C-alpha cells in the first residue's frame, strides 16, 4: 500500500517537479538521499526513459540553454542505444521527441529500430514508425509484409497467413522463423501447420520448435507436432525437448502426453530440487533411478519432504552436505527454522554427514546451527566460518567461534569486513580485540572508502589513528561518490597532491575523469585550479569534451 501511495504522489508531475526544483536550486553536491540521486537521474537519458520522466527529459536534455546543452545534443544525436531503451520500455513519447527535434535520423537506423519494435511487440511504436518512415521517404517495403504476417500469426488469422507465407521462398528460414515464433508463443497450431507446409523443414527447425514450445509453456504444440507426424514417435531425452527443471505446468503435461520421454538419473537428480510429486512420478516412470546427488540436491534446496522420501524409498545415499542454496522467496528466519530441523534429522538418520564447509556456510546466519554442529558433530569448520560471520555482521556467532573453536582468524578478515561495510563488526573487533590480534591493516581507511561507506570512514577518522595511504580520492571520484570526496578533502584524509593527481588523470583520454558528471563536479568544486583543468582538457581533444567546455564557458559568462 505504501509503495502504491508513493508512486501516486511521486508520479504527480506538479509535486515531483516542485520537489526536484528545490533540490536543483541547491549548489551543494553530494547528499546521498537527494542531490546525488537527482544528478544521476537528470544526467542519464536512459534512466529518464526507463522511469518515464518525459518532462524532465525535455527540460534537461532538449530545451535550448539547459545545463551542458551542447554536450547533451552531441550525446543524443542518432544514439541508437537511447532509442533501443525507449523501445524496450515502450516510450513512444521519447521517440517522437527525438525525431521532432532532429536528434534521430530514421533513415540511418530504420531496419534496426523497426525490427526491435516488432520483436518487442510495441504496436504503437510500430505504427508511428510506419507513418514516420513513409513521410521521410524511407523505403521499408520489404518489412511491411513481415509485419502483417506477424500480426496475422498473433491474431490467428489463417487466411492472411496463407496468403503472405506463400510469397516466401521455401528455403528462406530466416523470414519464416519470426512468424513461427509468434504462432508458437500463442499456441496457434493451424498457423504453425500453414507456415511449416510452405518450408523445407529439417531436424534443426523441429528441434528449435520443440524448445520454443517448452519455453512458452505451449506444451500442446508438442503433442500436435507428434499427431501430425512432424516429429518422430520415439523416445526423447528431456534435453531434446528443451527442459531440465520440471515445474508445475510441465509436470501436468508430462502426465498426459503421448510423447515418450526417457528420464535419466540426471533428470531424477534435478527433480529433487523441486517437487516431491515430480520425484515420485519420475521414480515410477524411469528405470535408471537417481544418483547420490538427488538427496544432496534436495537437502541444499531445503526440500525436507523429498529428503525423507528418498531416505525411505531409495538406496543411493547422498554426498556429504557442504552448503545450502538460499531461496530469495524465503525469509532468513524461515530458512534457519527449516534448516535446523533438517540438520538435526540428518544427524540422527543419515551417515553421510556434513563437511567443514557446511559450518562455514551457516556461520553467516545461524548461531543455533553452528552450536549444534560444534557440540554434536566432528567435522568442524575452517577459518572461513569466522570470516563469513564477520562479513555478515553476526557478532554473536563470531564470539562463539572465537571462544569455542581453534581455527585461526583469517589474515584478510578486516579487509573483507570493511569492504562489506560492516561497521558494527569493525567497532566490536576494534574495541574488544587484543593489540595486533586481527591483523589491522594501515589500509583500513582505504578499504572503507572502497566500500563507499561514509559512516565507516567517519568512525575510523574519529576513533582510530588510521589514515589513507593510497589514492582514496581517485577511488571515490571514480565512483562518483562526491560526498565521500568532499569529506576526504575537508578532513585532509588524502595524502597525495589532489590537483596534480587530477590533472594527470585528465591527460589520459581513457581516464574516468572524462566522465562528464565528474568533470562537472570538479568544475564546480574548489579542489583545483579550473583554468589548468580546462587547458589540459583542451590538449586532450575529444568532441564530447569540447562540447562540454563550450557549455561551461558559456554558462560562466552568464553568471
């Protein structure tokens, strides 16, 4: 509900423009939650198109006199990637704007633009392009028949399909394939029949048809192909039909189809990741059984019911358990609850056991499982257990491992915790550890900057004696983390000559400095002599940079 309310408010043009105008009037760069994101938005036509901010696009990229106008005109001119983005997100208004303002010459990219619009089924864009092409004398007469044919395949217009497909030579597979895909995606078997009857069809095409039907979940197409004799009546491997993981809809079809499917032990093993019903069905319809990977797959995917069924009905056993696969649809608490029950059951009922890697894995999220493994199993863990606990911010697990295990602390513990941005863990280690216990690196500040964690940088600066020993300024600037850059400069945390470093970067045309947002920020900051930057940049001539500085100089004159 909150998400929907936010969209309603934020997508109101008047409200949004008022909010952003307030941000725009500020001259300070760097606020992570407002100004910095605002800069990212207005400086990226791709983001503006993706989120459909047409008014902002016109204001900040099209309007004469907008900030960095000449540079933006250069960037927009016949930029096919921008047009492709507009097509993918179905933004006809942006395409019209580009054409009407002479930023897009349709005669240059007509086929690419039209083909993409067709393949993405953007009807409004296709219709607009047809009119625009005709008014601009762009000849796409060879494309029109395929458009009409595609539409006929989608609408199941058999008469039109027969009329148009008869004009395609029987060896022109490239022209037949897109309409065939369209018909398969909608399950129109009469259309498929008509298209195939006009073509010289080989095994390769049938192989592709099988896989397309499966990918679109149009399984009845496979049955129809068999009934019409388009595919042989023989046993098929699942790989020939184009599926490996058997989902619910596919399972329902397999139970009724007349196509004979030969399930291998690999199919059985893979099915153990998913559904108990599928596992039982394959068990009854395959003479190959499974391997010891089936129970392993079931366990690491938290399929407790399948693990128990395999235990009771199969004798292949399992690999030792060394990890789990996290399901993004399951909460951390639910994963921990299910896994803990499975671990206790597995300990009591199976002999394969776990590996040290398994405790390493669960150390990132479950103290209860770590304790159970420690007190009830002998496999132990490795130094990665403490590393995983540290990187996940699991202070209590880290404490337990430190107090109860004998594995060494990883040499690179501090580096990884810092890169992960685990400030509370860094604070805990710093405040409770013995001198030199955790191999504190003098690069601690540099690690924090690399993680883009300003809070950690501030804490290190205010509570420790660590300072930057490498070019952290470069790192932060490269990431366009302007708030971080400003903090480093204001607190004199950079050990190198900032002006010299920046100017050296400008001399390299492949440098990140040539990212316009960074140049723009440097121009408006007080970090270096702007005249030196302009002078060096002009020596490293590029059309983009020239356009940018042309805007900069004209903007300076207006102030």
